């Protein structure tokens, strides 16, 4: 998986409040959290948009709230900005209780999904708007605006109106405007959603660069898992107003704590299983759909006879025409394959009729008839015990 | 170039003729030298001259203008507030009722509004002694009431189209609600406010029915005067008066149209330039 380009220090600091269930060695840092969301619940009538969310974010992090539409991520962002008052719970930024402050008194700025530029003002005036409430001289103000436009490379467009510039430029004006007041926290609501794919990738790195230059803490709301994984030092996966898991991109991808998280991020094969024996390192589970027992990395609190879910990522499965003496090896037949160039996706039918997805990297240059397996071929698939994820729910 | 359908062109001509031939004939006959409205007696501007020396007509015109200016301004203030409330406050107690009550006068027959206003003014005079008599005040109040709804509708639709996040962004950048209103909301809806005011002004200027119910002795607006004069037969000076009115209104509409059109065109051109710059 693509790892965000952070320094080792930053990465250490960012794993602090990782989800307790994540089976990763955790660095403990005693610094008090910069942002603390305490048991925040937001209800609209009978609908609960955000349900008992507790979250700690460190200074200088890019933290992503990831989830599908209606999962409550935007509502949580609006609670932080002050546009929604939480039904229950408190919000602290830099040790100060922000819960009852209106948006215009919070040291927080937001970049809106629609950018929300002021249509009747020039780019320069847009960026300068927030500064008129700051205690600074006209020269200082002009200097800051110049700095900001320089930061987002829009100096030559200063006198244009928002409708006279392109979508990507508008996005950068919105960013400059939100950063101009040097907020303690910058909230970004789907910052890249309105851009086309090519521009999005470019802008993603630009955002990270700007974040590193300014050192501002970012909270990004996104529905795009790749965006969340590349951008953020840590992310929280949300569903139905709840936080399902918090951790680094690797934590969440490699060590999901639930079927929801495992299925939401990337693709994965699920099997119904029953625990047979448990050890300190590994556990044996019986998987009827695979037609045998699987050795998997153990998780705490397993008991023999317990029903459980086995999850295996497609790229962690090895395909071979011959049976090798490897743990977790099972026979199957290639039902279909899709060739993507750098890799191929196989659909393997197991003897039970269950279909398993296998992703195989085409590391070797080979012709059509030399590949690992072809249509209708009988194959053996195997995966490492460490790649076998056990999930209780 | 697509071939024009003869049928469509004919229908278009008929349509325009239906609208504008009466007005044109009225304009032509305002230069009629004859005293009889329907007999052409040669070209003359004497009716315009007699109009300018007719104190009664000039006073009525002045009164109408005063009422229209005042009522349009008041209606614009109230209507803008109602429009903003409807567009920006999605949840408040009695919102549906408010929205219904605000827009009901749009479909209410004018006669009903007129009678209702009259009844109200009579009852108010009995109970609280104000307004003591009907005249300038009552007509203006009635005009504010029924022209406000047009402003509300225009402002509401304009503001509903605008992105509410823009106002939130201003608040997020440190502006208090009143500053947001001044810096962002009002500039965005200013075209709607201007056209709302123009509409309210025009409606007030030519209203007969409601004015008739709410006016009192000595307060004769221009439309009322015309109405009472026409009852005695259409005289050429009325034609002249109507021609002047049409010219004023027409010029106003044309100016507003040109301004709006120019803004639209500039916007289009800028958008096109921005698009090309990114190719």
C-alpha cells in the first residue's frame, strides 16, 4: 500500500491514539492531544448522525474521517467548525473548550466541498476576507495575502473573479483563504472530490506539501479510501455515525478490526469459520467453504467452537499449478481472469462452489500462454498464516 | 440555417400583434388632432400640451409616484427579510404557515385583498383610532402588503440557488451574522432586490382595484383618475398620458434588461476565457 511520506518522528507521534484493538506495537507519547472530541453525539430529530464519538488528534497530523455517504463524517466536521452544536459531548482544541463557541470565534477554518468562494470578490479579496477581523496593519494584511497566493501559486490570478478561473485554481483559492488566518486546525470537506482524476493525484501531493510547510493540523473528510490512505497520517473509518476503527493506513488495511472495515477498505474474501484450537501465536479454524482447516494469526479471546469470520486479501494469496508443501493450501479452478497489465485478478472456484478472488502481480514478462494460470486451469492457492485475518464481527 | 416554418412565423406575428397593436394604436391616436378619439383629425401634440397644464393630472401622477416609491421601498425591505428567512432558515416553528401566508397574496383575487384591507382599516379606526381617515397612508400600507410578496418570491428563489456554504464560509472566517449579511448575502441577492423593487414599484404605480378600496376623499392616484375619466369616454389626452407612461415603463424595462444581459454576457465570456486558458 502507498505509505504517506512522513518523517519517522511524525509517524511515531501519529500512532499514539490508535485503536486499542489494532495489533500493532504502539509508541506511547505523553503529549496531551491537540484536539479532543469527547463523547460527541449529534441527533437531528430521531436520526442520530454522530453517535458517541471520542477522538484525539495530535498537533500537525493530517487526520482523515473516511466513510460512505451518511456515515456522519461531514456532521462531525461541522461540529468541529461550530456550524452544528453537538447534542451531547464536548470539543476541545488546544486545551480550550470550543463546544459553545460560534464558528466566528473558533481558531478553526474550513475548506468547503463546493469551495464556497465569494462570487463577487476577486481572488485577492477572497483570501483577504478573513484577515479584516485580525488585529494587523494594512501592510501586514497585504503581505499575508501575497504569501498565501504565493503558497498556492496563484499570484498572477489575484485580480480575477472566481468564475474566471478553473476548478483546480478555485480549489487552491479556497485553501489559501482558509489558511490565511493561520488557524490552529484546518477542516477540509472532500477537498479533491470536484477535481478530475489526474488533477486529483497532483493536488493530493500539493496538499501534503502545503501541510508540511505550514504545520497546520488538518482534518480531512473523504469517501475516497485511496485519498484517505495517501494523505493522512491516521484515519478513522466511520459507519452509521460511529467510529469503527482508528489507525494508520497500514493498521486499517492490514489489521482491520471488523468485517465492515475489512470490506470498506480494499477488496477482501470472507469465509464463515469455526475455531478449532487456539495457541499463543496461531489458531486453527475450520473453513467449510475452503474444505479444510486454516492456520491463522491468533487474536485475543478465542474459544474452541466459536463461530468466526476468516478474511483474506486477494493479493496475499499465492497461485500455483503444482501443489507445494505450504500451510493453508487449497485446490480450485480458474473461473475467469482479468488482465490489468501490472497485475491480474483471478476468480477461483473452490470445490465447495465458493468463489475466491486472487490478485496476482505480473512480475515476470510473459506471453499469454506462459502465465501463472489460465481459464479452466486446476490450480492450488495458498496463503500465509499471517495473512489470514480473524474477525469477530 | 434552419428553414423557418411559415406557420410558426405567422403565429409569432399574430401573438405580437395581439399584444402590441392596441398599444401602438393608442400611441398613434395620442397625436390625433381631433377631439373624437376614433376619428383621425391630423397630427397634433396639443394633448400633450394640455396634459402638462392640467394640475389635476400632474398632482395625481405625483401622488402615484410618491406612493409607489414609498411602498416599493418598504415592500423591498420586508420582502427581502421574508425571502431570506424562507431560503436560509429551513427549520422553525410555523415555517409552512409562514411560507403559505407570505405567498398567498400572489394568488388572492385583488378584489378580496382590497375588501379585506378596507375592512381592516375601518375596524382599526374604530378600535384604536388609527388610521383616522383613509388616504395616502392606507393606500401605501395596502400596496406594501400586496407587492411585498413579489419581492419575497424573487429574493427567495435567487437565494435558494446560491450556495449556502458561501455564507458559512464568511462566518467561518470570523464574520458575525450581521457582517455576513452585509458582506456576502446582500451583494449576492442585490440583483434580486433591484428587480423586486422595480416590480413592486410598477405594480403599485398602476394598481386600480386595491387603491380604489383603500383610498379616501382627496387622494386620487393616476390610475384612479384615468379610470374615472375613461368612464366619461376615452379622450385623446388619456391616450397621451398612457403613451407617456408606456414610454417611461418601457425605457425602465429596457435599461434593466440591458444591464442584466450585459452582466450575463460578461460572465459567459469570462467563463469561456477561463476554460480556454486551461486547455
